[in-house]
C-alpha cells in the first residue's frame, strides 16, 4: 500500500506489459509455435538460497535471482481464464495492507497497489491450498512465523515473495529478509522464489504455487495509480478479524455466535477452517476462565497465562470478573 507508517496493531508486533511474443529467424508451423510459446510459461523453478543485492528495477524492487512476473491473462486464456474470473478472489483495490486470502489453489488469489509493502505467498502441493498476505513493510519475523503457523498449519511446499514498487526498495530490504527467514524457519526444504514487477503497479496473482501479474491498465496509461481487483473481493484484514474475536468472543456462548457470524459472511471454506481453529483454541482457554467461581480462582487462572495470552484474553477475564461481582450485589 502507498503509505509509510508503523504497523501498530496492539495485538501483533501488516508503460504497458512487456511483450513475450517469440521472435524467430525462420518460419514455424502454428502448432510448434504454440508449443514453444506455451512452454515458455511453465512455472518458475530457480529456487534461491538467500536474499542478496536488493535494488530498484525498472518497475519493482529486484534482488539476485528474482523472476519477472508473467502476464496471467497471457499464460491462461479462453475458457480456463473465464473460469478463473468466476472462482478467483481479490483482497481490495485500495492496497490496504495486513490483508489476507486463503483458498483451494484451484482459485487464483490477488492483491494490488503494492508500494512500500510486499506480498507473501504460500502453497501446499499435497493439500492444494494456498495463502496470500499483503504485508506492511516493517513487519517482524515473529509475526510472519505466526501467520505461517496459524494460516498454513498443513505446511508449505512452495513459497513466493514479491516486493512492491521500485521507488520504495529501501523499505523492502528488511521485509524480504524477514519473510525468507520465517519460511525457512517453518520448513527448510520449502522451494522459495522471489519475483519482481514486470509492469507499473500490477495486480499480483497467486496460482498453484506461482506468482503472476495482471497489468494495471490505468497506471499503464498514466491516468491513475489506483489498484484493481480482477476477481471477487473478499477484504479480510488480519487485525480486524482478530480484534473482532478478542472483543466479541469472550464467553463460550459468544464464541458460538462468532462462528455463526463467520458462516453468514460466506468466507471461503479454507478461511472458515482457520477461523474455527482460532475459535477452538479460544474456547479451551475461556472454558478455564468460566470455570472459576471466586475472584481468587480467577486471579490464579490469570497467573497461569503468559503475557501474550493475557492480551488475547483480557476482555474474557474482565467479563468473568464483572459477572462475579454483579452476582454478589
């Protein structure tokens, strides 16, 4: 997103497309020409071992071994592309960071307006699931560890990172290193690629473990740097989702209500799985809080929680305390 500021969630420390038309010094039969063109768009496989030489490129920030994004609407065409328009999911057009998406890898995921931010993309080949996170530039490794642990519990076989616009390359340096280290911390054998923009402020698309771009038509014509969403928008913000849970789900009854709310929002089934996992863990802790019958028991239970848990369950402790005090009046 085009914004420079600190990531301040109180809960967790978020020209036109280049032509790829092949040029040959001799004539090829149509089928052979098609085969050559198609094979040039096979998924990238140049796994990197580290992030080095981060620098501004023509459009986006680049590093040693980074791969130019291929045009999604040229790699996939016809009925396949038409299907993707119906099944794909986008974050938002404003470039708001701290947004995420998760779905079956059969459904493309996209985000746009990536300026000083970067995008983390994770894929599990066995489960055919993938996750995309539009990140603030100054997010720390611990938070990326949390994202991977929480939103990809099935593990990661392939990962991709892409920094934003080249004008902000200094802000991408730390983010790329932190993302890379966090992925390796999760699984040392994960296949990691770094990509870079191949047009001005494109929409970033993740599909089956590979990143692509859909050129930003308005930016290409010099009219605006506004983002775009080629697929159905599902504007999920990590801080908002977690804040809703921590503020509202303070009793087992309210946890049930929260589950119903998420179902009513018609989130992707993979997103619902993650949110229900979070609520399951919350219910276990809140059951301990609700089991307290005296203020002394409540205080002793509070001492058994670590500092991070106390932040997440502060409202639940306060609710139980008020309930006890009102019962004595």
